[in-house]
């Protein structure tokens, strides 16, 4: 908690990032077809949920494009 207070105080994390850190992805997320040959369908679904949710946060913009090129 001390670290989070320091990050909030120096504007290095915002409430949306903190919420994502605590809860992970939430809501209905439509999974796109698996473009990989190295993840099975369950692993892809969980990975995509994380990537999709993270891409909505400013600090992670473009991370999904870097991780897997669609």
C-alpha cells in the first residue's frame, strides 16, 4: 500500500490502472480467432482477455500489437 500511495502521489499510476491491477479483465470480451500455433484455445482466450483489457489503458497502448501481430 505504501508503494501505491507513492505512485499515486507522483502520478505514476491512475485509478484505472490500479483497478486493473486488482481485478484483471472484466466484462464481456469477444475472443477473436487464435492467430497463433503456439497457444491452445483456452490459453489464447485468457491471453486475449488480458491483452484486450490492457490495451484500453493509456500506459499499455500498443502492447497488444507488439505482443501478437494480428
